[in-house]
C-alpha cells in the first residue's frame, strides 16, 4: 500500500506597493523575511504572492524628481532618518535614494510579470535596482558594467 504525500496547503497573498515609497521597500524586505520563516516552520504550505502596484503619485512628472526637491514638497527635513534606521535592520541600504522616479513603467512591468506568474520576482529585482545600487547618469557610467534603466545607468554596489 502506497503512502500518500500530504497535499500542500496554499496561502494567497496580495501585496500592494509603490516603488517610490521607501517604507514599501522596508515592508517588502520584512515580508520576505517573514515568508521565509513561515515556510521553514510550515513546509506543508505553499505561499503564492501577487505583487499589486499602487501608484502613490499619479500626477508625478514623467522624469521623476531629485530627492531634495521632493522632500521640500513633502514637509522638508530629514524624514528619511527613521526609514533608513528601520531599513538598515533588514538589509535595506538606500544607496540610491537620491532620485524619486515616476514609477508608472515599473508598475506596468509588474503587471506584465504578474500575467506570467512572476510579479514577486520582478518586484524584488526592481527594488534592488532602485534602492541598493548606485545611480549615475549615462555619461558617468559609460565604461562601467551596468544596467541601463530609462536612460540612467545602474551600477551594482559591491
């Protein structure tokens, strides 16, 4: 008589985010850690995550905005200090948070990835490129191996 393997139970999660939101980056990282821990303790479970784009600044200019200019319009001061502190505890370095992008195209990419069942993987890569890589203009990075995202060159931190 064959012993049947127990079927995996599935948990469906919708995770809403905007790539321009530094708190979403921290929340995403904390979610990754919690998901990993949950699956280690519950190997019979399968977690299906669909990342759902939420555009925080729908009227944001197409080319985005420098962070210093953006902060003036959002109360000024160093409101990033507590975000950086919370992020540092879970490995979010914010090496690249000098420019706040218009995230519409990143959300389109997330939706496309979702249609292929890959929204979670796409979001992880977009966050990594947006926050943990050093950002240079194309001219400054011409001789450096990098990824070109929307006319800007991304150079991976070492």
